[in-house]
């Protein structure tokens, strides 16, 4: 992967890639593996981008799809990935696994379904219902209902009413 492509096409979206990867992983090693795989897939499929949506929408969708695919593979114990060091540029973002309240939120988000994780992450990124619908592949009305239900579930999880 060229540094120019990484710097211009991935690094500006590193924060959302980090948030998505973090929501689908439980530890630093898996997080690093997911981040690398997302970046690799963005680079490998860059020529498939047809500008039918914004580049950012495409990056979000690809990040979610890669993370959900890796999670499914990991659940089936079929995945063995080697982890290399991530580029130092992404460590400038505060995403470590040591902030208690933030980690509680991520732990609650990890209890959601794969798709609901993506929806709430995009909502937290202040994406519009239309943008979320475009990324997820549904309609904005469905997103509104889904977000309401997700918020209720997260509140119950964080209040300790459900596991």
C-alpha cells in the first residue's frame, strides 16, 4: 500500500475505522488485526469505488463489512491472522482500551447484534439517518426505529438490567 494512498484516502477516516474495529473486538491484538485488514481491503478494492456515493460512505460500509466478516470467521474459530505494528499516525487518536467509561460503552455496544453495532457507531458519528441507511443498506425510517431500540437496549445494559 503506498504512503500517498494511505495518507490521502485512509488516514482521514482512521477515527471511524478505529471506532468500528474497536466495537467488533475485545482486545488490542484483535483490534490491530481488524484495523490492518480494513485498510488492506480498502486498498485492494479501491478500483471498485464507482463514486455512486461519497468516499467516506464507501469507507464506512467497507469497514463495517470487513469487521462483521472477521467477527463471523473468528466466532467459527477459522481465523488465524498475524498482527504487525500499526502505523504510528493512528496512535495519535485516543482509542486505547484503558478509559473506564468509554470501555463500558464499548462493552455494551459489543453486546449488540453486528448490524446494530454499525448503526449506533454511525449515529454516534453524527451521520444522518439517510447516510446511515445508505451505508447499512436500508431506509431512513428503519434507521430511526432501530436507533431508538438500540438506545433503550444500551441503557438497560449500562444500568445493569441485562447482560
